C-alpha cells in the first residue's frame, strides 16, 4: 500500500477507531441523530441519550408522529434544545416530502433544518460513502498543522480553503474511514494542547511538526460577545405544588422552568409577578444562587421562595416535574432549593 496521508490515516482508523453505537450502522437516520446530538456535546455524554432516543424512535415515522414534549423529555439534559425541535420538524418534513426515507444527496440533506455543511458531509460520507468533506474543529486543527497554515481557522475563508484541501484528499479513497479517522485523530492524538505526535499515523507528513509549530498551530481567534445576566428566580409554591411556565420561542423554547425576571430585588419580583398574573405573592426565604453558562451568555440566578394564597394553572408536584421537559438551568435551581428545605 502506498505510503501517503490517506492510506496511513485510513489504516490507523480501521485498527484503532473508537467504538460508539452509531458506528455500528450505516442508517442515515441514525447517523443524523448522532451527529445532531454530538454538536456541542461530548461523545461519552451522548451515548445513553442516543441509545434511549433510537430505542424510542427507531424510525423517522415514529419520530414525526411523536408529541414534541416527548422529544424534549428524551433530550432533557443534553442542552441546546433547539436541536430537538429541529429534528422533530425535519422528521415531519421527511415523512411529508420523502415518504419517510432520508434524502440521498448532499444538496437535499443540506437543505434540512438544523443541518449545516459539516453534518451533511458526515452523513453523506458515513452513510453513503460519498467523497464529501466533514469539516469540524478537529479537522480544521489537523489540516492547519499538516500544511502549516498560519491563517485564522475561525474565519470562513480559511475554512473554505481547508474544505477544498480535504475534498482533494478524499477523492478516490474510503470517505467514511477517512472522515471518521480525522475525527478520532483530533479527539485522541492531534489535540488542541500538547499533541501526541509520536503516536500520529501521519506525523511524517506534518509540516507543523517538521518546523516545530505543532504546539503553536492552529491560529483560532474568535470574536465572541458574552453577556452576564442577573435574574431573580422564583420558586413559587402552593402547598406541595410548584408553579412552572413553558418558555416561548427563543432560548430554551418549549421547555419548562420557574418564573424569573431580570431585576435587582425580590420585592420587584413580586411587583412584576402581580402585574403579569394578577395575584399576590408572599416572600418566604432566600436560597442562594446558581450559575448556568450558555455559549454566549451566563445566567446568575438568585433563588427566592414565594408562596401563593391560591393555586394557579400550571402547578406541578415533584413527581409531575419529573415527567415534563425542564431546562437544565432550572433543574439546578430546583436542586439547590430542595437541598435546603
């Protein structure tokens, strides 16, 4: 076998690849679900979610017919819940437009809601064997080092350049093994810090290694604006029931949580609540604060317990809360409250 980047990487992958349940199939539906779950989430965390999800919805038709709340409940704890909404909408779209069969071309797959170039490329190469690049952070890092690219990989023009390089490398080779080989290489050997070059199957081709830049590259400078938000979050109870609301469109859409306002005082909270719900509250106690970090914002949630003199709609006992999809941020709030009562 010719000694080149492609053959060395594919041979290494075939002998050393990590074993995950989604790698035991070439079903494009299952691969799609795994790729969406793996966005912003570690492989170890995804495994039990993936298994439960596929056991519950083993076909696109079953997913399309399920209530959205059931999908959210299975997704609970994975975060980035818009992903769950998108796969539910996309499943319905596939049933209506493709008779429940997953599309078979890159362009059709790319048009599906929630699917970008990386996910479309991964599905096409792994499920169908097409020579389509799947460019994620691991691939950007590996190619940047392999070719000693000093361009900022956070820029779209650099990502396009790297995509073209990978497209050329893929042609005529096992696209599934090559793309997944890059994924595993980046996760286990060509890591962001302290790459394990002595274990790398393509180190002899790496220009960064040859020039002593393997611990410098890639250059990745992102311009991210991060918000710090302060909330009063209310645990509002009537006897043994908790008042919870379902979030509107936007962040944490359709998930349940406690009422919270971006204000500076629990007494202001009472005023805002009475304006919105036309019922008085009694302030009982303070229960500390919980911090929850999103990609572009951090919530500082100051927890206060309030009581109602009469029940409202949307009151839940603890057993009921366990059955509805609740955001991770607000599950933290509930845990903090319960450990103090």
